[in-house]
C-alpha cells in the first residue's frame, strides 16, 4: 500500500494498475523488479499467474475502501485524502489494514468467497485476458530472425514519425554498432539525429547493453537513442538509459504492443462486445 501511494504521487495521481506496476518495477526501493516479474503456475488449474498482481490488487482495493483512492473504470485516482497523505509517515499495515478488517467484520465478510478472490486477483491482468493478440504478437516477435525483427522495428519507428535513413546503421549482424539511424523533426522545424537499436531477446536487456549502444551513438553523432526490445529492461538498464547528457528512450515488449495497436501496424482492429451484469444476474 505504501508503494502504491508513492507510485501514484510520482505519476501524477491518475493512472492504471499497469502503470503503477511498471513504475514500481522501475523505481521502487522496497520491492525488487524480480518480485514484480515473478510468475507462478497454479497447482489446481495449471495456469500462470503473477503473485505481485494479487498483492497489488488487494492493496488497491484496501486503499479504495479507506478513501485514499477513487476508481473510475480502469483508471485509479488519488482522492483528496490520498493527495494530502504524508508518505514519510504513512503505514498501510497500521493506517489501513485494521480499518478494512473492521469494515469486513461489520459486513460479515471476513472470508471472501473464491469468486470474489478471483475477481480481485484477475483485475490487474484483465487487459491481457481480453486481448490475447498481445501475447500472440510477442510470441511471433520471439520467433522472428534478427533481420526480420530489425525490419519490423524500423517500420514501426517510421510509423512513429522517425525518418529512418536507408543506409546508415542498416546491418543484420551483431557487430556492436547500431541497427538504424534516423531524423526527428519537431514542430519548430528543429531536426534531431536519433540512433536506433533493436534486440530480440528472451531475457531482460541489461545495463551494459545500454552502455554499448550509447558508445555506438558517438560514431553517428546521434543526439538521442531509441532502444527497442521484445522482452524488457532491468532496473539498472532503465537507470543507465536516463543518465548522461543523451537520454535513451526504452521501448519494451508491452509498449511495442501499444504502438502496434496505435498505428495499426500489420494488425486489423476487431470490434466485439461484453455482456454487462444485467444479462448475467440470476435474479
């Protein structure tokens, strides 16, 4: 609960669970990135699940019940109470949990039903559950050879408004260079040089890879860089990318999915419907 409130204050007070999770992954001094990323397999169902997602959702639920947060659809928002809380002295175990326990006792809901627990646990992953194409896309990217993956990344970056050079950095071998080079023109007609790096990896991209890329940027006098991967970045890699005079923008697999959807890049949007409780209630 403490880390959720800290994260929401860092992010401006109106965010999704996914954004809180990402922020805690990258910036928390209390919760490790491995704890956030840990995946287990249910002995009963055989399905994979995230223990951290359960913890996060219970924390959010308790903060909503005690008035620190307000939920509007998928968005969470700090209430006045949440905005004014003294983070340095706030203790969820002391300031929230006893109040929630009293509320549950009063409502005779000390023991939530299995269905209620499932609803709490699944809410953070609802986007992925409703959009199986995201995992299909990540699986497809993992199976691509290096040449096709770099081709995919260059095309996606072009969709984002980067004028990718046809010659500079065009290579399909791991020689410590860059995978692309381009130009970004801002609204004030200022053009910026950008170096591009694409990594199709199973594991996380580490800080030394960011350092290598920054060194390769020097060869092309790039003013900033974009490092894109189908997987993710370690916390140290994120910190390294933010250091120095030239910031490196990191794009992980989850953000690739967002960009593919935004620019309709080799995907076709499909409209569907979900029945509301009116149709599902027994009464």
